[in-house]
C-alpha cells in the first residue's frame, strides 16, 4: 500500500486491518453499497435534485 509504513513492532496483517477499518470509519464506503448511485452521472443528478429542492422559492 502506497504511503503506509508498518511499524516494526506491529503484525502486518493486524496493522493493515486497523488502517482499513479506520478509513471505513472516516467515511470510505464500498462502491457497491445498496442505495448508492452506481455511476458518477447518477450521483451528479441526485446532487442536482437535492440542490433544486433548496432553491425553490415559495
């Protein structure tokens, strides 16, 4: 893994598992998560729709 240095006193597998879990906890989500947009175009469309809801003038 680029930019990761495993300390000499740590088990490689355990250390990398902890790094992976930390990334997940910080918001890195799997690409195929249920309910998530499957393409960048769909994600942009969903974002635009959310913005339009905020821009509606009554």
